[in-house]
């Protein structure tokens, strides 16, 4: 697949890195020659220096025969113009743009073929808001990801010493939770994947990925973690786009405080928020945190644009008594360094956003993609088409399907019914199949399974 990425910033670089190793023809366009040189040293890609919204630059990048234009520069307007030119001059089939300004996103009718021809809008702020809100709704979860329009969720939990399931094989889950059907998709132990079976024993600090119907998620987390206290008091460091959206999403259900150091901006966001308390100050100010009762705060969430400021304020908040701290980290190298110690959850905006982009690159009818563990693993929702003669999966029991090593089927959604994967389940046409891969380099083998051919007999 030929893909042109406009913008070599954090998102553009992450997407290029994720796709370059998958036999895609990648071209990255940016005005910064140094950024492009760094990318080209690391990846087998082509680069073009120039403004991605200029027709000549798009032509040099190969837009005439590109399958996808992905516009992720820092300018909404440049992204919009680039997609318009790609549509008008080059008839590019799929145009994806990052749009950040709420003033645009509030009018979805703008983005249609007869108006601004963008096929897919990516809003990092909205993606991150949804991501963090789910983590707050489910205390104890490291990740909460939706499939099948929210009917099924994949949840990552770190096994706690108080858990009733630690020290027991997975088959004992049926006895511990007789009314709950779930599938453990993978276990990561000291950073390495363990493919689970009935004899696999959960150990303390294992990172357990499980799939279940939404109604069963909370009792499963409680079994794996012990009962975490529910979240009521939330403190957000940073009143930028993400902090503001997060406060708006949470303020009706939680007691929310926002710390913003810019007095003018603090006043502006206070006028937009109804129930949130907005404080002017530095989130790394020990006295301010103590005055605002940080010791009784359930979640401290640092979402400024400064990684170092986020890390320092979160470490201070944790040491002053905050129950849980979450940190927004733009530099991918920092994520592995800090998560799991005093910082409970490190959030990478690139990894949270990239799933929505990968959905449109995957072959076969793939409707949802979530990138996991900093891009090493992947979870997808694929739709099964065809019949027993034209499909490798339709009409077959799960035990008959030849999945690549490290891949597991976790659940099947058939209409409104959620079916947790067991060896004797038979896949039917139009089933939505949720799969987990500990090694996303095998993704093409999974994609081929869901592609319909003339015959596979």
C-alpha cells in the first residue's frame, strides 16, 4: 500500500515507524530537513522536503498513485488544504487528517466529499480524553479498549498480591467467577509475553490482558486486583486542550480541580467549565498541592505539553499522598522508563491515536485496531465474510483455524450477542472477531485469514 504522511512530528514519525516494517511504500513530507534525515536514518522510507499543502510537493511525493494521504502536521488548515488538493488533483482514495480545533470539529457537516473531502478525522484530544476517562471509570485498569461499538472490552490489569486468582491456574477462574465468561488473551511477565492456557498460573505483578462483555469487566478487575477504591476526586495538571476536554468530560460525575499556570488561560477555561475548580499555579508547587488536599486525591493526571513537568509534578503528587498518578508522555523512550514505579500509568498520545489510523491501513475488513505495549502488540476487530469455500475462518471451529504464533481469538460478536472464544465455537459469516497478537509483525498472516478468495479448498 502506498501511503504519504504529511508531517514528521510525533504522530507522523510514530505512524511511519509502525507501517514501514509492514511492506508498505511510505513517503514522509515535512518542511524540516533535519527531522526527515533522522527518520530516514532509522527507517526504510522515502522523504520529501516541502509544504504538504502545496500541489507540487504532493506531486513529487507521488500523490498521483497514492492509496492514502495522512495529513498530521501541526496546522489544521494545512491538513485541510492538503486533503482538498489530494481529492481535486490526484483523486486519492482515502484522505485522513488530524484536526484539533473544536471550532472545526463542532461542525461535522463540513467534512464531506462535496465540502471538505476528508474521509477520516483524527482528534488526538478526543481520543486521549476517552482513553483517560475509561481508566478513571475502572480503578485498577492499565488500559481499557472498546470493540464492537462498546459491547466488548479488552482490559489490561496488573495482578495484585491480594487477588484471589494469584497463585492459581487460569482454569480456576471458572470456579472463582462461575457466572462470568471471559478469555485471558495474553499475560506479560517482566515485559515478556506468556501465551496462556488452562495450566498457566497468574503471578504477582503479571500484566493480564482479558476480554469480556462490558457488563463483566468490573467484577473481573476486582478479582484480579482486589477491590480498588472508587475514584471521586480528580486533579488535572494543565488546562490546555486535553486538560480542558478531560475536565468537561468528568466534571458531572467527579469532583474535579484543574491547575493552570497561565492566569489568562485559567480564566478562559473557568468560564467554559461549570463545576470544575480552576486554580492558578504550578502543579509542581508542594505548598499548593498540600493546600488543595492532594493526600485525599484519587487520581492526579498531568497533561501539560512538557514531559518533564508532567513527570516531576506526578512524582511529587504521589509522594504527597495521591492514590494514583497518570502522566502524559510525548517521548516514547520515557514511557517504559517511568511506568510501574511511583507513576502508575504513562500515557503515550501517539499510541493512543495510532489505532484509529491503522484501521484504514489494515487489509481485509478490519473495523477497529488498537496498538498495545508501545506498538509491539496489537488487538483488532475483523469481520468474517464469505462461506466455507471462500473463507479460511467462516464455518470453522476456532480449534481448526491456523492462527500465527502469539495470536489468539478472544471473543466473537454476532449481532447483539457476545460469545467468548472457546475451542468449539464456530465462526459464521458477518461475525465480528476480536483478536490479540503479542507480535504485531504477524499481522499480515491474520489479515490473509479474513480476506475472501475464490476458493480455499
